[in-house]
C-alpha cells in the first residue's frame, strides 16, 4: 500500500517538473549614474517594436532590474528617472531562451532629453555554460523544406546527422536526427515552454507549420536542469521552439511547393548515401 501511494505521489509531482521548462528570454542589468552609484526607483520599460506591447519594472535598492519570460522579438529598452536624461536603446534583439545583460548609465539632465544607444549587442551568453544554436526566422521561411518540416533545418547545427537507414524513425518514414552520436529517441522537444514530445515515438507530438514558428534553438551540451528528463531516459539534445507573435492586420499566409519529381532536382536535405548509390548505378550501367 505504501509503495502504491509513493508511486501516485511521484506521478502527481512529475508534471510540475516538466512545466518548469521555458523558451522565454531574459534581460537584466543595473542602473547607475555618472559617478557609478546605483539609482533606485528608476522606471525601466521594454517595448516590443513589432506589437507595441510594454513591460515595466522599477529598479531595486541596488539599482538592479530584471525582465523575464520574454518572447524572442526586437525590443526598445527605456530608462527614466527625475533629474536624468531618458535612456533609450533601440533594436535590442532577444533570441529564444537567451539571457542578456544590459546595464544602464543615466546622464544628468531634463527628462525630455534622450540618450540613444545604438551599439552592437554581444551574442555570447555569459550566464550559462550551455552550447546551443538558434535557427532564425529568415532561415525557417527562406530555405527549401521537403514537406515544410522545420526539423530538417536542424542539420545546419554542428554535431547533428540524419538517422541511419533501418532505424525506427526511418522505417516509419519520419525525419529524425542523431545529435553528437546519441540515439534518435534521446531528444527533448519543447513548444512555447511546454513539453511537446510523443511519449511512444519521442518526436514532436505537435508539429506546427513553418509560418507559425518564430525561431527555435537546439541545445546540444551542458544545458541546465530545467530542461532535464533524466528520470525517463538519457537526454542528449533539447529543441526549444518559439511560436510567432500575432501581428495586427495580418490574416494569413500562403505557400507553394515544387516536388523534386517534377523539377528533376535532388532535395536539399536528401541523404548523401542515396546520391552516391544513384551515381554508382549510373556508372555501372
């Protein structure tokens, strides 16, 4: 009886650990004045330049601020306080799962005056040891995909390879990959912060169309425990997918595909082994 109660308790706690996974970005920093002293009570505003959505927060006693669970978009960061010029940083790009630091330095002056910062932001995440690669929206919508399956773009990431002939995934006719030599069923799939894996086949349970995807990230090594599923199986890679934010006045999209059988061309992501075999048949003939 005690064993049954313990098993039920563990099953109830399992969804809690899974729901901790997130694809949201985070921005944090410290607000200081010209002398380097921290400034408390500064209103920090983050504006989504695509949708106009705003997030606001006040700095703490040490001038610190943090904004978390942000959609991967392009933002404008503002800092305002009495007796200082308004701080504005434009074109601040946040990627899926990214955590960046942006310290704000306020200059003395009147609030209507602005200090606009346009310097290039660093692309190195100094707050996490994880190794990951982001597939951007331009790649998702611009590169050719057989059947409009965005997972094919994962082959652009170092260490990934298509499944071997005869593997469970290839036998089912699905597109699966191996990451850093691990099994094709050792991957973790997340959609907008929620676990999205098929428990039987361990692939994407819900495969969204490419038009609905903003970008996705593939973590291949040393990611933190929030992405872990070690109690179920040994995990080797995490696919974090962020959907696109709805844009006003945009009702839908259209697409068209030209199959290789009609054009006489080989698919971009076709197996190199298959191409070599076809060439060998031609040479023997």
